[in-house]
C-alpha cells in the first residue's frame, strides 16, 4: 500500500469546507452518492466528518458507509427532531 502524506490542518479545513458544500448539493439533488477509491482510512475519516457537517447543514440525517471499494452516502428523508427547515435548497 502507498503511504499518503496527511493533510495539513489548513488543507483539512479547506477539504471539509469544499467537500461539505459539494456533498450537500449532490445529496439534495440525488439522495445518495457513491465514491470509489476512498480506501485510505484517514480519507474515510475525513469524509465521515464531511457527512456529519452535511447533516448539520441540511438538518437531515446523513448515513455514510465505508468498504474496501469506497464510500456511500445517503440523505435521510426527514429533518432531524427539533430542527427547522434546511438553509440549503435544491
């Protein structure tokens, strides 16, 4: 396996911000997203943090599943209890 250079703190912030915006848009439009080649455990952890952020942004549950073939994300059909309308619109 190829060792990857970890993201710097600044790179991680930019990754989380940009990928959260992208994933939120894709999930609102499609309901689910599958990413292949996300096999590195560190990258999977970053994407799990992104999924958590997207859940907060959309105020809907986001499920992430990792496997040796990549990751899948699904946007739940309803808002989380006690939360109002999402600030992101399709």
